C-alpha cells in the first residue's frame, strides 16, 4: 500500500507488469485463515470490497455485474426452470443470492472450504448476501468441493464454480482440471448447466480462459465463453457456460428477456437480452485464442496462474 493525501492506496497487480489502485477509506478486516489472507476494505470508489490473497473478489459498487453474469446465463440455459443448484466457493453469498431469485429453486447448496471467510462475509458484507445464508432453501457446507462431489449422489440442475484462480500448486489446482469438470458434469441433471468465472480476457492474458475453455470441450457437448467488464477489477473478465443441452449462444434477446420475466422474481440490474447478446459476442482476438488453444488441463498437468 502507498499513502497519498488522506488515503492509503491498495495496489492490485493484475499481471506481473500491470496493476491498478483503489483508495481505501478504512480497513474493516485483515486476517489470515487456515487457507488464505483475507481483507475487507472500505474503498472510496466502490464501497466494501472483499480481497483474498491480495486479489479483489468483488466490491459493493459493482458486484451485481459479476454475480449476475456468473449465474444467469447458466440458469437461463437450463431447459426447464431450475429446481436445484450448487455453488462451489462463493464466500460472499452473492452467487447464492442470485440463484435464490428463482422461485422454482427448492434447494441451493453452497460448498466453501473456508468457514472463516464465510463467517466474516456474513457479518461485514450483508449488502452482498442480503440474507441468502438464512434462506430456508440454503444448505451451507464447509469442506473440500471435489471430495463433496465425489461423495454425493445428488444431482443439480445448475452448478456454479465461483473460485479464485489457482495461484500456486495446491488443492485449488484440482478444481480446474478435466477430471474435476467430469465430476461436475456427472452431478448435473440431464439438462443441467455449469457456469464459472474464467479469468481475464484482456490482450496478452488469455491463457487461462482459453485453456479452461479447451478443457471443458473435452467434457461437455456445449461450451460457450462470454465476458463482462468488471470495473473494480480494472479489466474485462471471462466466464464460461458448459451445458449438456441448451446452447446459450442460440438464445436470442427476446428469449432471454422472456425467460428472465418467467423465472426471476426481482428485476435484474445488469443481465438482459441485449447484455446477453453483447457478452457472448466475443471479439475476434479472443475467438482466435480459443480456437488455437490445444492445452487440456488435467490432474497430472494442472494450471497455475502467475
């Protein structure tokens, strides 16, 4: 951090050669859990912000963009209205919150290994979870997500993978492999879908997005990448839908708007038919990187983000 005028500044490096800065009004939480370093900062521009291992996860000001983009393209691609959902990660509870906006959902399981982070978010980030943890449909579990998937016989209409990228070789690496995505596929219902955050989609930083896209194509019949600009990240951000049946790129704006009206209880702030068309309309250089990528990420050859 650096000091300037009356603010301290949080500097996040987005690549080894670039970064961006946020003015901090105050630090609400800073601690080390068993799994990661956690900060909850009150920023001058974006309000409360969750930072894990030095990387911003979401901010009060624009988290609706990230979480609506993460959840709704997958939920709207479930052929029949979704009834069950699983969140892998998702500490703030905002991914869970978006899923619970579907009145047809009767069960929403969230598996986040770090109980301390979730407990801190419950206390300090009520603006993000908005009571999702107390919803009678919610089942919160603190355990290894891969072990949970290996052990359960339950099936879900929708699974969202909301995890930090694997910054070093460790347990997180095993949640970004062909073997893991095969487990996810096998825990989906016949018309189920999965979504995940898939890293930056900026020039020169497409290795993670394109490798995960390539890996998912080994497992799912339908794989569709899309992006949204997340202001507090300072960069466009990639997401992927992997589906057993419905291809979200074939859903036109009118279809998306109709499905939102039918399925979602409250008005969305970010996602609609026009946004859907824009997000899935990836520019040429990203399409080229995806088409040329040959790497399949496996347990034996995991992906580490620098």
